């Protein structure tokens, strides 16, 4: 065939297939949905893949103290029930809409939705998901690669100190972290202390009666979220979502939240699959839902009320005490590695106690636009599943210094030099209230009666 003739043919083929290709362009593929899953973000989007050995010239590494949020889990029974009862109805309605040529979903998105059924049962509530196990194994492996001297692959009961709260998801997270360090066989022999109901270091807020009354159970704490849900940004997002799904009436915020949560969990718990429910959202819709979550966590677990972060001194004091033991020459043989497994509520209060991710402005229902892209308080990044905070102690020419890592990346604590190790003495001064004045009963009022 002649060259020009062949080109003509190709051009012709393109012209007839192009409209078909265009009409089949699926909107959800171009949307970065996974960046806005709030506290249901799986750790694989947060990971720092650089796990080369961390070395500071002239410094010896002494200890690591770290605190880890459990890995990806299943939802609460309340949410599982809604997924099982409400979503099949919505699925059928959306498929029906499509048949009537309503809505903007492509064939592929509709097919995925049609094939969807709930894969989670109430018995799974809040259990660690398989993805969560992998997150912990891999997190441990990377930390071991960075700090092989203090996280050796040989287990000894005296040098490793693990602890978790009294829940399946933190116990299993701890177990899988030790699989990552020592391998499956040895991990079975790792000793854990018996978990404490309302652990005063790992879950201090459960003991803080004043916080529970004034913040956690106070409806006012949710008012910024509520007002935002009734505001213009949410109203526009709901209209957009309804239009995309082919509804002539706007769907309720309750239904939309279930779609958002299901999209988030289904992305989180299965890295091979994609949730068909995510196709309901554009990336900018996702940002609106993400902000509702940021507002809620800001006012309940963050900077909203000072009691929330003031009470978070016990873990800081625990870390400092482990580190200050190095100032005493001789002394008892001590743990080189302390690793605690806990919950979102602890991680966020601790971040706020340390003064990290504090925006200049308060998060409000009225400032979504100004806080929009630049806010620091973004739970998708700072409080994903498997979130972790690590303090690493070094001795550099007789001076004790600390490296602080959040989500495996160095962070600068207030008062510390930028991009350098922070002298332990600076931390002692900066957090002296936490170390000496951690009067929990004074901050929190009377302790609740133990069950
Ligand atoms: C990886 O991490 C090491 C240790 O923190 C650092 O020195 C190095 O520059 C990093 N490499 C890259 C490519 O970022
Ligand atoms: C491990 O050490 C703890 C004290 O830190 C002790 O209570 C426990 O019995 C030890 N477990 C084993 C198996 O040696
Ligand atoms: C904490 O906030 C309360 C109420 O807003 C205020 O009265 C109190 O002085 C604050 N306490 C501290 C230590 O900042």
C-alpha cells in the first residue's frame, strides 16, 4: 500500500473511533480521590520509601521511642450496618437512573457499581484489616533499615519494649510490627505486657473526665462541622454528586457521608481494588468532605480547646524519662526501643501538645476557601491509618540530641533548630511543663471510677 494511502486509512479509523472513545472517558479516572480520605487514608499514600541508614557524623545512636496508630481497620458496626442496608438501595437507584439515561457515570463505572455488594460484616467491626497488617510489617522493616543498631533483627525481651491498648486492632498491629522486625517465627515469642483498660499513657483521654464532658460529649464541639455541612460549599457538592448519579432531587448529607466513608474504607482496605462509590465524587467534592473531617478532629482532638492537648503530657513525659535515663552514668540496662500502639485520638492530641501543624487561623465553617489548600491541619496527611511519631536519641560529642520523625520524615519542634538534631536540653526546657507539671488530675478533674 502506498504510504499516503495508509495514513489516510489511519486517520479515517481515528475519526470514526474518536467519538466512541470520548463518550467512554470515565471522569473518576482523572480525579485524585485517594488524597482526601481523612483519617481513613491508608498508610501506603503516606510512606517515606527512602529507608537508607540514618547517620549523623560524630553521633552514636542510643534509643528510639515511637508511638504508632493501628493500621487500616474495618469500620464501626454502625457504619457497617449502613453500608449493608442503605447502599444496595442506592446502587439500584443509580443503575436505574443510568438506564433512563440520567447521570454522568460511564459504562465502566456503572458496571462496577452493579457488581458491587457489601463485603464486610458486623463481626468485622474495627478489626485490623489485612492491609493494616502489611502496613505494620513494612513500617517496621523500613525503621529497621534506617536504624539497624537500635532495631536489630534479633529479639531480646530486655531491649525492646512494646505495648498496646486493650483492643484487637492495636494488639494485632503490634504483633505485625514485630513480624516486620524479627520474622513470623520469632514474633510469636515476643512478650507484651497485659493491656490496660484506659491505659494512662496510651489512651490518657479516656481517663480525662473534664475533657470527656467539656469536649468529647459536648455538642458544641461538632458545631463547626454541622454548620459547614449546612453551608454553601456542601450544598454545591451535594448538587454536583446528585447530578453525577442521575438523581433529580439532591441526596441527603447522610447518604453522601456514607458514600464518602465507603469510598474511603474500600480504597484503604484493598490496595488492588477501587471502590465504585468514589465515582460519585470529583476531587473538589472530596475536598469538601475532607474539610468536614478536619473540622471535627480540630475541635475534638486538636487545637480547638486547650484541655484537649494540655492533657497529652503523659506520653511526652514517658519519652523524656526514657531519654533522661541516659544522663545517669551506669544505671540499669534499659530498652533501646520503645514502641507503643494506639489510636487516632492519641496521635492528634500529641501532635497538638507538641505544637505541630498549627495553622495561624482557627479552622471554621466559614474559612474553607482561605484554609483550602494551604492548611497544615489536614488529617489525611497527619492522621492516616498507621500514623507514627518517632523520637530518636543520639549522643554527639557528649551532648544528647534528638531527631523527631512524623510519618517517617523529620519535623522541627518549636524551639528546636531547623533541619538539625535538637539538643535534649532544649526539649527539656520546651516541654518542662509536660515533664514536671504533668498533673493529670489537675488538668482533667477527678478520675472516673474504675469499672
Ligand atoms: C534518604 O535518606 C537519607 C537519610 O535520612 C538521606 O541522607 C538521603 O539524602 C535521602 N535520599 C534521598 C534521595 O532523599
Ligand atoms: C520480659 O520483661 C518483663 C519486664 O520488662 C517481664 O515482666 C517479663 O516477664 C519478661 N518476659 C519474658 C518472657 O521474659
Ligand atoms: C484554656 O481555655 C480556657 C477557656 O477558653 C481559658 O479560660 C483558660 O485560661 C485556658 N488555659 C490555658 C492554660 O491556656
